[in-house]
C-alpha cells in the first residue's frame, strides 16, 4: 500500500485517538444524574467530578510535547491508548468517588495527549494538498466519538436498570483496545525521523505517501530543523514566535468561550431545565451528536477550498444568533415545544462547520517544525484549561438566580462577536501552504 491510500490508512489509525477523545469527554453527560445521586454531590462537586478528566487533559496536553519529540508521536500514542483502556475499565468498576476521580483523571491524560499527538502526526505525514482534510479527519472522529457516546448512553439507559452509568463508561474499552493494536502498524512521522537524523527512513516514508518532490520536501524539513539538529534548544516564548503563540492561545480560548462544552457535558441537564423528561433529554443529545457529525463532514469537504478563515467567520455569525436565541428563551422562560433543542442544534451546526473543524488543523499548521510540539501543546493546554473551567463552573452559574441560564448563554453569544472581530482582523489564512511556507509567511526565520 502506498500513495493516497497509505496516507489515509495511517490517518484513520491515528485519528482513532480523536474518536476516543470525543467519546471520553462526552460520555460523562449521560452519567451526571447518577453520579450526583450515588456520590451525594452538590452542583459544585458535580462540576468538579465532570471537570477532573479535563484537569487531566490540561496536564496531558502540556506534558506530551517533550516525550513526543524524544520518542516519536507513534510511541506516545501507544502509551495514551493504554491510558484510555485503563481509564475505561477503572471508571466502570470504581469502588468509591476517589477511585472514580483517579480513573477519570487518567482518561483525561489520554485525551489531552492525543489532542496534541494525533493531529501533529497526521499533519506531519500528510502532503500539503491534502493536509487540511486529513487533519480534519481527527476532528471528524472526535464528533463521531461524541455521537456514539450519546447514542450509547441512550441505548444503555433504556436497556439496563441497575448501574447503567458504569456500562456507559465501560464500553470505551472496545475502541481503546483497537486503537492500541492498530498503532503498531503505522510508520513514524517523516519529520520526526528527520529530527532523529534518520534521513533515509524519512525519504522512504515520503516516497510511500506520494510526496511529489521528495528531495525538495526533505531539504525544506532539514533546513527548518537545522538549528535544532545542531543542538540549539529553541524557546517558544520569544519575540520570533509571538504571532503563532498569540493566534494559538486566542483561537483555543474562543473555542471554549463559545460554550461548546457547556452543551456537550450538560445537554441532558439543560434539556431537563426546559421541562423535558430524562429519557427524552438523552434522546435530544443524539440529535446534537448527529448534527455535529453532519456539519463536520461538510466542513471537511470545503476546508481546503474556502479556507480556514472563511469557515470561522461564517460560524461566528451563526453561533452569535443561535446562542442568543437560547439566552432569550431562558430570559423569557419560553420553553414551548422543542425550541431550545432547535436553537442548540443550530449552534452545534455552526460550531462544527467552523471552530470544531478548524482548531486542530490550525494548531497543527501554525507553528514551525522546531517548536511545533511545544506550540501545539500550548494551544491544546489553553483549550483544556478553558474546558475545565467551563465544565466546572457552568452548572453552578446556571443554577445561581443572580446569573442563571439566560446570562450564561448570553455571555457565550457575546464572546462569539469578539471571535468574529479577531478572525476578520488578525487571523492568517493557511490553506494550500506547506508547513515551511506558513513559517515564512509569518516572518519566522
């Protein structure tokens, strides 16, 4: 197998990390009511129980860069697959709240690490003409994992009477074991091989993936890594890298300030606040998951045609409108029919079409080779800090009369206005550019 089919097969395996990422982070939404009851949790401690995995992602995302540089993206992904497996089994069999927190935290380490390593691996093994679509496969698998977790939660809740929440968490073992096994069949990234001075191995991989000008690509990689290969340690936080650092931090912050994880982690609770029964609320989350997947696929088909910036601008407008409508419904307490569900589905559609598809592609592209692991870890770290904060504070804020659901959702809408201005005025376009060309466009020598 070689050429396009080889690249796609490697991408699909690495992107299984994205599937587990999505499944692990969303599956908790179906267990919150049970966890609150089983462990006698108030809103604050329920938020912490949901956020503990995200605290793990913060640590995993920032800690994974150096091992990824030393031992290779592939080897680190194998270790993360083990984390996912142990977390799934342990969370299902947890004997008390503290053990549950530990295993969820371990899964968070896997999510944080794979959110950096999987897109990085795919970006480094993909030809420039295909990179946007292939890195977006990781995002597609994230939303696939979210959808499967929502649907799995709904089916398990309807068929298992006792301790259904344990089964919801335990089924993740199946894709985790599959991910672990398949990783042994993909090659090392050619850019990592060059960093290890394994030039001929890198040449063989570039040839196999169908790179049109292998020697030119090798020369560009070698040139961009020359300082590092000579033994110089490149620092990320320097004036030279201020633009990619700023862009990565802001796009990761705005991703969370959209309110996406308030929806993903608490959708059943939000629907119950509008008067829906528990089983109906779980079913509505499936509609959110289906929408997420459809519009992610749509974004993948056009991301390399229209560019990252256009998608972000369109998405910002839609998210402002639909999150504003959700806020209005909570302000007026007008929950007639399924209006809030339609508003949330509209929000998810525009999020998936824009930020959902773009963030991991952009983070994988914006940093030069010498600091890509550090830079992508920074972007992912910022993303997960925001996710932990939102997931911890949202149930508290939404249930405080002084704030309530209306103000919480209106805050997210206003943040997307600021996001639109940021993208329009300052964010660069990266479509169709090689990783080395993007580096030159940003004025990084």
